[in-house]
């Protein structure tokens, strides 16, 4: 029994957190942003290229809708956990226009308070303690951390530059699939920028059906610097038998802080997830849902203007990668640039630390996305052209100083 001496001289039981906290650590960017804030408070003026949080506002009509609805006296009560009918219909119409996919707004769409929360909802819905979940390496860290908090076993599957960052199905078939109930996939892929591939989705659906594994596709990057067609896993026949898809307005509509996302699935799957969600939250703020519906009604001119800005930023980000001696693919999509560091660099973590403390530039080291990311770095395009230029100048000076 853990005891500790109290101030009064007696003994008391020592309070400890749940064992599940031993399976995770604080999110990397949470810790790192505190360090950046500390350095800024000391006057170092850090240029941040680390976080994928859009730095521009949503469309003015979206903001105006929020303001108008928030002024109404009847806008401030609890809402139902499955969202307003208008929002579900807007998501359905958006999928029909953008992906050519028909989704029943009443039975196959569930609005979420951010897809990060949705990842945990999906895990709680389909995973028992000890079940296996396939997680990409490299990939979004929340896939693994949410599974660990649930008590599931994380089984990484390898993505490599050699295989164009696509799953190696022959290798996956050799994993202990008898315990696997869920597989996370994410295309266009974060952090590598690998675009979506219809043949990949066909193979994933086939894999899920053969093994009885739910395929959870996280799809928030279709609209950012993607010159090809937009893809959804539901473009594959039979996908609704085994697949779930998450989508988000955070990146596509500059609404990261608004926490608006969606889950699409069969009526059966959506109903199961709803059981979890309804016990976790009481719905979103009504004005936010109505503003999100307005955002979903925007035409392609919004995305063309948004991507024009990202293209200009991408040019400078490529200059930064070149200055750092990194190699990268020019075919990447999304709001990041992923590059392989030179062999002379010990690790991505070492390079990121040196840039932070010596060049005053914050970047994301690839190791945080998995073992296969240890020789890579990621630059965010969520910084103004001016700040990207400042970062480039600082890195040029950083290289000059290190050559002396």
C-alpha cells in the first residue's frame, strides 16, 4: 500500500493516476509549444513552421453567420449529439459534390466535435481491451495514443519511401491479424503528402472484408494542394460494409479552432458510434453548426483562392528544404512538406532542436510520427510568406555559422 506522511504527522493514502496514463505521454506539440512560448517570452521571436493549424480566417460569410446566430436568444441551449439536420444535410451535399458519394444525412452522417475526438469514439466503439489495431508508421500519433488509452494493442504497419508511402499488403498479411479489429489509414497521407489512390482503397476494402477488420479512413486533406480528383473510400463498391470515413473543416475551411468534423459510415456503424458519442458530449454550439453548414456551401472558388496562397508558400518551403540539404517529392499534397534529412545529420530530433535553439525556427521532427519518420522533417505551410522568408534567411545564416 502506498502511503505518505501528511502535514499533520499521520499517514494518508497516496493518490496515483490510472495505469492507462503509463501507456502515453503528453502530445509532442503540446510540450513543444510551451517551450516555444517560453523562448518567445525571453525575446527570441521564434518562427513556427511546426503546427498544421491554418493561420487565415474562414470565409467572411461563415463568420457573419456565426455572429448572427449567436445573437439569437434561442441559440444557447444544449443540442442533440447527432447535430442539426441542416448540418448533416450540408455534409451530405458536400460529399455528393466533392466526391460523387451518396450519404443518407439522417442515418450515415454523424457530426463530430473535431476528428481527433472522433478517433477516440471509433476506438471505443470497436475495440475491446487487448484487441489489435493497425496503425501506420509514419502516421498521425493520435491513432496509437487513443488506442493505448482504450487498452488496445497497437500493431504498426510500415510505410516507406521505397514503397511510395503505401501499405505493403504482403507484409501486413504476415501480422497477427486474428486479434485485429480496426485499421487506421489516411490519404492524402499526413505527414508524407502521398495522394489518395483509388486502387489502394479497393485493396483496403477487400482486405477489411476478408479479415473482418473495420477500415477507418481519416480524410481531412483532400482539398489542400491536391490537383488530382478528390477521393473517398466510399467511392469503392461495398465499402460501407467495412469502412468508416472521418472528414474535417479544420484544414479545408480554416476552421481548426471551431472543432467541426464528421463521421460517415453505414447506419449500423453510425448508430454504434452514436452510443459512445451521446455519453461523451451534448452536441456542438448551434451557431457553430449553422456557420459550418454555410462553409460547406462554398464553391470551388474558395479552394482555388486558398490553394493559391499555399502554392506560393510551398515554393519558399521547398527553398528551405533545399537549404537544409533535404530531399523531397514535388508531388506531395496537403499543407506540409516532408523531406529526408542529409546522412550527415544524426537524427531529425537533433536537427529540429538545433534549428529551434540556434536558428530560432520551429519545425516538426519526423520521429514523432513513428520509427519510419526518424530520418525526416516536416514543414508546415501555415505561416505567412513573410515568416517563411524569415525562416529561410535564418537557416541560411545558421548554415553559414556552422560552416565557419
